C-alpha cells in the first residue's frame, strides 16, 4: 500500500498559515504566484475526478458524511488530505456558508494555442470582465463539445472562485488559451471568424457555419471594438426583440452560437 500524504491534526484556527494561504488564492495575483487555484464543494471535486484531474490537496471537515467520504476514497495516493474545522474552511473559501471540502489544483499554463484536432467551434472572448460569464461560457463550451476557448489578456481569470463555480466543473474540460485575436487567427488558420454584435450583420442562423468556426464575442456593455470586428471574416447577430432588449448577456449569446453550430451540423 502507498502511504497517502495526510495531516493528522485538525486545523481549527482561521489564522492558521495554511488557511490564510487558501484564502489568498481568491486573488489572481496570488494564484499566479502560487501556481494554484481552488475549487469548493463536493460537486466540483466529483467533476474534476470525472475529468481525470485529481487535486493536489484537499481540505475537508473531520468525519465527512458518507458521500464525501466515498469521493475522498477515490483520490489517488498522491493527493494530500488535510482536515479542518468547518469555521476554518468557511474562512478560507469564498462561499458565505462554507464548504465541506476545498480542493487545490495546479494552475494550467494558458500559453500558445495548441493545434485543434477535434471538430467543433472555438470561442474567442474579448475583454469579458465578469468571471461569472466566463465560467458560464466554459460550461456551455463543454456541453456543446467546443474543444477550445481563447481568452484575451483582459478577459477575467477562468480559475477565480466565481468563474470556477459558474463553470460547474467544466474548467477541467475544454482547453483554454490566452492570447490576442491576431495570434488566435494565425493558429486557427482554417477557422472562419464570426464577430457577434447586437443587431449587426447577418442573422446568426444565416451565417456560414459549415466549416471550422471561430466565434468572437465581447462584453455586453462594451461589445467588440471596430478593429476586432474588422479582423473577422463576417459580422453576425442573434435576432432579439429590440423593443424588449437591446442585446443579450454574452454568456447567453455564446451558448446560442454553440447551439446553432451544433444544430447546423445535425
């Protein structure tokens, strides 16, 4: 039997150095410094294991309930297990009510775009600042089989607590990259780039979706700047009742893009 790294002393203080270290991972600066990110709750731990991405460490309540104990039993021997009192976990996490388990994963390298072999649409998010939207889009990408989501430099960190929760485990799924649009287009040479804007260009359902497609989306408030639109092959929009709403939330628009692509491909 392989011995598992394990902390035999339950952490009770909210000022414990390891609890403070967890708490600092709420900020992007410290995630990058430590090379780690956290995910809270049994659902995200289970999703990570389903994606073959076990955590480096888990912090869990003493005497965990049976479902959580079963999850912990599926962890590889290399995963460190630390027990901490509920109040200590609540102080470390970002959820007001606290979690019974917090996992730590190594922060992936969002470097250059690797070749996209899988068939499916690719999303490019230009300066989407809301982490909840970023996480929801990653979740939609997973659901519709998009192999890659590309983030501009000023798009929110997909590994912040709010984005990780919104992604509901999908942050362990599609590949992610961070670069500018010209570099993304150069790496995805065969992809037809479609810029999404409110009421602009072709209705999405009439856009050419037959081949590889790169959907380019901006934030709901700012949209896409003219130079980004000009760098695309086509501009399109999701038709809405303009008297009721000028535009859609970017996560909703991205989901509809992915749905239309899949509907077009049967």
